[in-house]
C-alpha cells in the first residue's frame, strides 16, 4: 500500500503574529513553524500502517524552500521520502490541484491529510483533492483500519460517531482521535540522522490560474482591562454586565 501524507507548514500557536505591507502579507520574521497538528495525527497513523502492514509513506508539501525543515522532521519521524511542490500555497484550490498531480504521478492508494490547517482553518483541501481525483473521501476521521483494499473509518458526527466502509483509493481528512496524543512521535537522534539521507524531491508546480488573493489581514481586537467587583456588590456586577458588557 502506498500512502501519501499531506503536510502543512504552519506557525506554532505560541508565536506572535504580525502583518506587513499594510496588513496584506504575513510577517514570518521570528515565527517558529511546525507540522500542522492535524497532519501530525495523519502521519502517525501512516507510520502504524508502515510498521504493521508494510506500507510505504511519502510526505508532500506545497511551498517554497523554507518548508523543507518541516518535511525533514516528517522524514525523521519515519516517512520514507518527501516531495516539495515548488510554489507558494496561494489558496486551497491551488494546493489541491498541485497535490492531485502528485497523487496521479505517484499512484497512491491512500491519501491522509488533516481536516484543516491551523493557520487559515479553510478545511477545503482534502475534499477538493478527492473531487479532482474522483477518490472516495471521508472527513473528520477519528479511526481508520485497512484490510486489503477496504477501509473501515470512524468519523465524528453531531452527537456521536459514524462507522463507514470505503474502498481504496481513498482520501481521509483526519483530526484529533485518529491516533492518541500520547502516540505522537518526537524525532530521535537516529531518526534525524537518517532523515538527512532520505530523498526530498522538488517538483515544479503545474500551470494554474489562481483566481483568489488576500486583500488584507486583521488581528482580533485586544481584550479590555479586567474589572474586579467585590463579591458583596451584586448591583454593580449586574450594572456592568448590562451597560458595558451588554450580555444581559
């Protein structure tokens, strides 16, 4: 079984975010980048299939050379090889088109991706990718088993879980629960050294007319000062909630 894991290169949630050029571009200076957490769940599940069922695991990213350390980390975790599509990830449809070309050329049976990236939270790419490829697709996946060419998938729905069966080839949009957090892997020294020798192939993007662009970014309004109210002064608390917070 050939597995492709889609990896997004995203800012660490502890990083301070700023914008430049009149709030039209994201400022990467001083920002620490990591594997998108939802993608990390998918990668960890792919490693289980590699170790238990002999699958081969390739990781892929659409981005410029700055994303290569993130791909190297995925290789250190245990992926067999990596592909970087040499292009700026301008929007979800562009990324899906580039990934679809990689899937077609590689003949992958199973494509694992996070349900969304934590920077833009678009949640578009896995479904678009499946549609372009005409593959089966399951989103919000929290459980995945493969037996031959048949997959048994568990996904979250309102009020519970749904168990589905689908045939390969298949695209999965994974999330927390696909593996336990305790099973996520931190690269060890041996993995880091081996990752340096594993192939990281750079391919050029296919021509595609991008029709969307970001006009501006805006940070959330800063939180206001905290007002302390004496526990015995219920009237003042009610007045503040009604007149200032306007929640009652």
